[in-house]
C-alpha cells in the first residue's frame, strides 16, 4: 500500500522540516494553508473555525490516493525510527483502522502523550466534530487515542518553540 501525508499549515516556520521528515516515505504530501481560519492557542470551541478545520481535514483525506494517511502538523518532526515503524504497518496486511502515535512537546514538556495520526484511507474513517484531539472517528464514532493501538516510536511537536523563538534560530539539531 501507499502512504499519503496530510499537513495543515499555519505560520509554517517549521514546515520545510516537517515535510523533510516524512517525504522520503510518502507517496504524496498534501498541504493546506489555514492562515485565514487558524486560531492557535484557544480551546476547541465548536466555532465555525473548528468546523472549517475539520472540513479541510476531510477534504485532504478525500484527495489522498494512498491506502494509509498520516496527519502531520507544520510544527512536527517525525523521526526515522517512527517512519520505519509506520512503513511496516503500511506495507503489511494490517486492517487496523486507526493508530495512536506518541509525541513529545519540545520547549514545554517532555511527557510522552498519544494522538491519533495514522489511519487507513477507508470510508469508515473520517474527521468528525471539533478540530482538536479527538476528532478522528471510525464508523461515525469518535475514538479515544487511549482506545487505539499505539506505536512505540514518537515524533517531536515544536509548538513550544514556535511561541518562544523566531525564524532566525537554527533547528537543524532537532533531527
């Protein structure tokens, strides 16, 4: 099977690094600019902005040609170890619909958390509800990240750095 990567971008300080971390493994990368509708730093409120972000995620899913989709934010770096683990799933006969992937916030917290980001590109899986943590659904029901199979390797979320630093900093040491 093939892997499609879907990326929503807002400010894009780290977009090149995010794409570079997944591109060697992806059969396609679809990027949507959300500058006009993004509201980072606010709680998910079921606002028209949240609804539009969820709509964009489903639009990218519909455009994706791969049998598997990996959702990536523009401020995330996926490690080689994680991408190799993902590719084992993509190349297998695995019929699990959704996987949760551990991540670590750089610049704010080192605690490992899980989020649903790898899923089969099938009709039964879609983005549903408010944009945020628990919007991925299977057969119309939102699935908790805690209820999904979990991958072992993690990605880095650079959101803390986005808030603290400017584009002039060198982030090349993070890979």
